[in-house]
């Protein structure tokens, strides 16, 4: 499966909530897991494979891959600033300001409600992938000068 890279239009479209927790969703999650492992990435969103659904994966510190469906942020607090990469922006690592902690809820592949708090790098991963579900990319999180530099570098 090809990973969509900027400026593919799938990356700028808001994803729809998952309504059916079925075999199709299971297959999508397994495909995302395969790509995440193959790429040795920390996260991936369904729209990066062209599926406009609110589904993403993040790799936790303990190496567990967390499947997140229909996420909702309940609270964000603290602040961190640091480099962030993206499979859709190969070789680009701009510094981005994010919340240091994120309290969220989501569903798993079976439609069961989950809730948790993500800290530090895991909060960054969650927020990065959550942005993808909103149709936002790295370019939406940098200032005008940094955006111009990134676009020039990508040509």
C-alpha cells in the first residue's frame, strides 16, 4: 500500500467517524499495523493510506501498538516543543509546539469505549495523528517562514 505524501488531497480532508465495527475495519487496522511496522514509524492515520476514516495507530513506549478509532480529546495541558516527523513528509522534522499531556477517549476495533492519558512523546504522537483525522498536517502547525522553508525543501 502506498503512503500518501503531501500534497495528496487525502491529507487535507477531514475523516469521517467509523460507524461499523466489522471485518472491513479489522482489515484496515491490520493494514495500518503492517505499514507502521514496515516503516518503523511511531504512528499512522488511515488517511495516509487514502481511507478517510477516524482511525489511527500509535506506538507506545512499551512497543505496544494502540489502535484508536473515533478519538475525542477531553483535555490537554502542559506544553512541549520539539521535532516531529511524518510519513507523508519524508525527511522533514520541524519543531512543533504540542500539549505535554492529553486525556482522551476512543473506541477499539470492537467498538468498546477506552479512555486514557498520554504523556510526553505519546501525547505528541496522539496529537499528530489526531490532526490527520482533522485534515491537518505538519504545515498547519508551523509559522509562515517554516512553512515556506518546508515547501521549498520538498520541491
